[in-house]
């Protein structure tokens, strides 16, 4: 089962149990996201991810590239 299929099933289950107010809010949020064009700007399968850094749990910054280098070293 693909991730999309699993997520679609989870969403359908959630929406079936949600109140009308929550379903309406979700529909509005979906429409706003679609109108924003964010999907067209998202990375697609096969795209190269730009290097970036984020804080870890201690507040130290970790670069993606450094994490990937460690991963490749471990699995080689």
C-alpha cells in the first residue's frame, strides 16, 4: 500500500468521525492550500534537496549534508 493510499484512508476515517464544523474548517484549509500554489513549488520525486540546517533537541544546528555523510559512512 502506498503512503498516499494510507494517508487518504486515514483522512477519510478522520473526516467520517469529525464534526461538521471540523469538516468545514478542513475543506477551507484544503482550498486555501490549493489556491496558494504550494504544491507546484514542492520538491518532486527525483529532485535534489538543497542543503539546509535545523536545530536539534539541544539547540545545536545540524546540516542535512553532514547527516547524510554519516548515513553513507555507516551503510558502506
